[in-house]
């Protein structure tokens, strides 16, 4: 039997989550929060915080930036 890796982010086990996407794995944590498009400077801040995914829009932050 294959075991999937568990995300180390504690938001997965919380009853009340105030972000839409997990910053570690990108999974939707709270589907009731409206997803929104973020400006690049917001993504830059999240990269500096060592997030792999945007908590607002779910965009992968470690992917190469385009143009």
C-alpha cells in the first residue's frame, strides 16, 4: 500500500482556517473564501516568507516567473 506524504502545515488540522490555499502544498483549505488574483509584489513577499504557494490564489511561487 502506498502512503502519501502528509503536509507539514498545521492548517490542515484546524477547524477554522482563514486562508484559501495551503502555502506548503497548494491544496484548498477553505473553499468558502473567494479566490482572487494577486499582484506580483504580493507573490514576492510570500516567496520571501518561503511559501511554496500563494495563500490567496494558489499560484505556485517556486515556478519560474514569466516575462
